[in-house]
C-alpha cells in the first residue's frame, strides 16, 4: 500500500498541493477530527471519484469544544487513521499541531448568526464559530476544488455552505449520506465512548427518527405529534437524556409549528452515558428498516 505523506505545516501543505495542481490534478478535501471510521472513509471514496488528489485533514479543533466538553478525551488513533485513509485512496494527510493552526496572537474568529442559534448551536454556544473558523482556515490553506462533509452533521454542513456562499469562498461543497452500522446507529468517533451496554441502546436514536418518519408516511403531518412520537420512543429507555428532537425547515432551520412537509429535517441529539450523539433524517426519506 502506498504510504501517505503526513504534512504538519501550512507552508508544506501549500507546496505539495501546488505540485499536484501543477500536474493538472483536481484537489478534493475531507476535513476530520480523526478517530476515523467507515463514514469518514465514504467521504474519501466520494472525493476520489472526481479528484485525482484527495487531501484529508485530522485536527481536533479546540475552538469548537465548550469548557465542559470532551476535548481532552477526544479519541486519537493516528495509526489506524493513516491506514484507513490509505485504503480509501487518500493522497495527502494534513495533521497540524494546535500552534500551527492558532499561532499565539491569533484573535480572529468567524461568526454566523441565525442558522447557528438553534439545535446544536443552542446547546453548544460558540461551537459553530469554532467550526467555521477552522473550516475557513483549512479551505484557505488547502484551496481544494471541492470539500466533502457528512450529512450526519446536517446543521454543520448547512452552516458551512452558507459561509462559503456569503464569503465567496471558491470551493464546491458536497454533502455525503450518513454512513450507519448494520443496526442503524450512525457511525461516529464518539461511539467509542459507549460501554457495551450503552452501545446496545444507541440504535434507539435512529429508531426514534424512524418512528417519526413512519408516522409521517402514515399521514400524520402535525409537527407536534411527529415530535411526540419520536420523544416517546426515547423516553422508553431511561438512559437517554434528550437534548432536542425537532422538525425544522431543511434550508432555514425554522421550526415547523404546524404542518410538517416531505423533505423536512428531523434532527435529534441526546446523551447516552458519556457520549452526546446526534442523528437526522429527512421526512419521507427511504431509510433502512
Ligand atoms: P468528524 O471527524 O466527526 O469531525 O467528522 C468529519 C466529517 O465526517 C464531517 O463532515 C462529518 O459530518 C463526517 N461524518 C462523520 N460521521 C459520519 C457518518 N456516519 N457518515 C457520513 N459522514 C460522517
């Protein structure tokens, strides 16, 4: 297997990307926080389809973690990550230290209003400012043709699309489907926090979403009832602490107060033991049973 060069500095990254561009290669970019799984792999595979050179980044971005969140214990598995990236045809890994990304004296932050104030933004103040700041930096450092994000983080992908549009960042944003375990649990680096017992409960998050979808497909369109079905599923298992389960407009993220429509976002976040898990579906979507 070809070994992947690990790049630690922005200067080196710019040089290797320029070299690949000089050969006429298109550049695809997959930003991650590491502890990679097949969901990340699917983004690299998607990028490979139309980009001879795929750059992945691994950077656990301190800016997007709140003071009581899991920054210090976020899983780090660099060797396995490198192997997964190589297996999926990634060409370059950018893995900077915090001091490279935020040299002392860096005081500029990106802020977006509106879309960032609901759902995860409400429970994680400042989170999306941190995400936007690091993603814009990574896009400026890498200058890819296309950047790939997962729909598991639906709100994140939406907020990033909006930032790219508002700031005229010359990159195409592609959002890829949610990659799931066989039992329906959305793959996530944070699933590693779960005990075996909690892991057996975790697919309940998707069960709740599917219950909402099934009710919608049966003809129940009142948003409040749909949300009630989903919350009732989670309430059956005492180990869940619900953060939110809501039906929202998939473009504006405005809450549906009356009728839900096909294509609306149903998003859920809940804590299970040490892990805060999120998932979503679009109403009427054909989801695995
Ligand atoms: P993370 O390393 O968790 O920051 O995720 C890096 C990228 O992978 C983000 O664009 C995520 O949305 C995406 N991603 C994470 N989990 C999945 C999944 N289960 N399916 C598809 N994409 C995912």
